C-alpha cells in the first residue's frame, strides 16, 4: 500500500473511532461523518484488526468503548487537538506580523547602513524579533533557514525571488594628503604608478577593470596593502596610504567629511551589479516576511541612503 493511501486509511479510522466515541452509536457517527453506518463500522473494525485488540463492544442496542478503546480515544483526541492548534498557529502566521524573522545581511555594509535601520522596523512591529546574521560569505538562505537576505553584486541563484533596491557602484577615492604627496591620476593606466589598496574579494583581482560609458580599461595595480576586509582598506585610505576602489556605500561618509576625494570620477569598476532583497519563494510567505519586504523597499524608494551623486 502506498504511503498516501496508508495515511488516508489511518485518518479515516481515527475519525470513525472518535465519532463513535462521541456519538455513542454507528448510526449517529455516520450522520456526523456523512457516511453510511456500515462504512463507519468497517473502519473501526479495520483499526481493531490492525492493532490486534478490541476497541468497541458491540450489541444490538448500543456500542461501548473497551478500556483500551477509551485510553486510545483520549490520546487520539488530544493529538488531533494539538494538530488543529498547530494548523491555526501556522495559518495565523500568514496574516499576523509576529514571530522571529531571520535575516542574512552583508557584513560591512550591513553594519554600517542596515543595522541602524532595523530598530525602526522593530518599533513598528513590536511582536517581531529579528535574528540578524552579518557576514561577507555567500549564504544559502534556503538550506540555512533564512527568511530574507540583502545581497550585493550579481545574482546567480535562480531558486530565489529577488527585488532590486538600487545600483551598486564601485568608485575610486584617496585622501587629500595622498593626492598632495603623489598627485592625481588623470587616466586609468596611470594607476599602475600609484599605491593602490587592493580588495582581494574582487573577481578581477589583482587587476582593476574600469569603465566609463562604452569604454573599458583593465589595469594591473599594486600597493602596500591587500585585504579581504573593506573596512580595513578604508582606514588605510583615510590615513593616506593609497587609492581605494570600493563600494560607494563604504566611502560616502568620508567623502562628505572631506577625508576622501574622488579619483577618476568619470570611471568606476565594472563589477557594479545591484543591491537586492532576496527570499526563498513568493508563495505562502508569512506576513512578517512581507511586512519587512515592504518596509525595506520603502527605505530605499527615494534612493540609496549613501548616494553621493557626482561629488
């Protein structure tokens, strides 16, 4: 017998036994289940045969549960109540904004820009708690059980539903002190004569591939510091160690404060991609997931919070 059929058989047997226990007869149980009394009787008999014990004493006038039948009925009734409560709780999660929301967020960008935003969402949704994982690694949100993730760059996982929040621009900057000491490059090829702070996570590492309009130039760069941590490279750039190519989100505050200035402002690294909100599926999404999706989209609807324009 196939699993589905076996499952249906068990369900029908349990329903028949509980109906007989509550109604006191096969006729009344049949009315409750909208089945013929003989069908109800056969299902109870099948359960007795499968378990190898009598559950009901039958007579011409009435039926009576045996002691074993009473014990089994009590436990089955408690189990069905638990199942009904679990289903109600799961269904409520589809319409109520409450529960735990697990987020996978990029490390440095998440700490700098997203972390200060999250308290506002929690204040608006007091029955929600957030578990936020900040990491630069690629997170498999389906396998690791995350509800949503923010990703930067290009998307390759076709299993995910994605919403683009904005563009991800990578620009070049250096400190005024570095420029005063070493001059300002006027074309990409001149970067080869400068100290460049190299992020080892770039797909083109150790080269920088720059674009402007329809033009593209690839430049091998070198310098006194290489790292997989963008914040460490930012600190070195502000200290005047070299020229940094990084996300606009990373350097915008230091540009606004005058600690960094744009280098080759007409050019940017071609590996721009986007800022995306991703989730496992658009079907049967919990209300909490949909509420966060609407909220974060609203935060970005007027533009990226770090956008520096043409400064």
